[in-house]
C-alpha cells in the first residue's frame, strides 16, 4: 500500500476559450485570473507544489513573471486532463490535483479536503470535488454536470439532465454537482489518457465517464458550497460581486493579493 502521498497541484491553461477567449488572463483586481487561482492553491500546506501547464507563451510569461512555475505542453490537447498528464509525465509526485484556472474564488480548504481524501485512500483511482444540489432546477440544468453517489462516496454515474424519479429532498441526499477540482493517482492518470473516449463521455460531454465506464473508481469529495466560476464574460461581474458580499473571500483576496475592498 502506498504511504505518504506526494501531491502536486496543476492548473491547465490555454488562451483559446470558445466562449471567452483569453479569459485565463482576465484581470481581477489588477491581477490575472490564473494568478488568483495559483496563489490560493499555494496556501494549502498539503500539496508539494503548484504548477501551470500551458502551450501559450503569453500565459507562461505572465505566470513566470509572478514567480510561478510553468511546464510547456503541446498545443494538441482537447481537455485539461490530457494536458496535465503530459505535464507530470516525468514529475516527482504520486498524485495530481487538477485545478481550473477560471475559478478565482478557489477556497484553499477544498484542496486540503482533496488531499485528505487521497491520504485516506492513496491507492484509489480518482477523486472529484462535489457541491450540494441547491434547487430542483439544478437537477435538470444541462450546463453543469451532476453525479449520483453511493453511501461510501463512490460516484456511480454522471449526467446533465436529471434521470431521477425521487422527490427533490431525497435527490439531495445522493445527487451532487460535479466541481472543477479533480484528483488522480499519477500512474492511473497516465493509463487513463491512453484509453479511447468512452461512449457516454462523447455523447454527454462528460470526461468523468471514461473512468466509470471502464470500471475504475471515482470518489466524491464533498464541499460545503459551489462557488461561481467564469465561463462567459458576464460571469466575471458575478465573481466580483460575490467577493464584495463574502467576508471569507475578502480575507482571501487580501491575503493573496494584498487588496482590501
């Protein structure tokens, strides 16, 4: 059995976002969005380091300009999973946590929670942060992925449109939102990206189904809330308003960026 996992956090990033080109460098409080994510990740004491994996020189120059570490990857990647697999292929770590560069509200405690879940079961295949289902409409909203969990936390299946017959309060007991913090055992990740896309993965646009459909295990790591991210330009204002109304977020902003609001 593996002991004392060495966990690396990786932020895959590229400029060619379809809905918001260049969003990764969008300025929040005079600092690019990805730098907010990187600095917040660095606050976690349970990871060995934080690196950015990118194929874009603009991103690399920005991150290194702030003193961050960058691994240059190919420009052929269609998702963050294959990009981080290339980035850590020869890196000294046992596990990898994938962080989304468009989530500037990242709570460092969530990384700690992921690391704790890994340490409790280091031989597991994969883990995914999940948040509570808040409204009945959420269960059927196709814009974000949900999952159904077993009593032991194992993710049984993922979906976009609600397949459940149960009343909503019952659904809330086992259905959760899939969030953008995903972890892999490093050697499993290297094997995963060699597998062809799963049928459900392709039809439903849900990467996690490659893990499940091939018989591997993925566990839910529950977080207390789902924080807004930036997928489209108008969502940047939502994130800014969230910070202005949330004392914890204001404290993190001051701690990482030295900005008081």
